[in-house]
C-alpha cells in the first residue's frame, strides 16, 4: 500500500469551508494524481465539536494516471468512449473505479 501524507492545512481549511458552505450535499472532493492502481480514497468527516454531529465530509480521491493514459491513447470506438465516460464519472461521483 502506498504511503499517504496528510493534507496541509492550507488545503484542508478551504476544502472544509467549501464542504460546509454547500446546501444539499456537504461534500468536498479533491483529486490527486497517482500511478499506484491499488490506492483508495480517504474520507474525513467534519463534526460539531460539542455534539459530535457530522456536518460535512472531505473526500480525497486518487486519479490513476496509468489508467487515464491508456484510455486517452486507446483507439476511439464505442467501447473506449464508454470506458472513458465511466472513468470520468468514477472520478466525479465514484460510480466506478475501472
């Protein structure tokens, strides 16, 4: 498993503010590039310090550059187009990893 590093406060604070400012889904997602295909996303929950009620979430999601490269360089066709769309939606909505 790849070694993870904590997010610096200069990145974490704006992500928390963004997540807390959302009306419907209090979620903030940040993508990071990686070549390690076995990486998984991490999720941080922002809680009320008094009640411990969950207020918002920050999701740190890997973007597999090797997979992205293979999709970009593949010949265009209906299967490739579908795979590209699924990969992009997976980055945004986490519907599919591959």
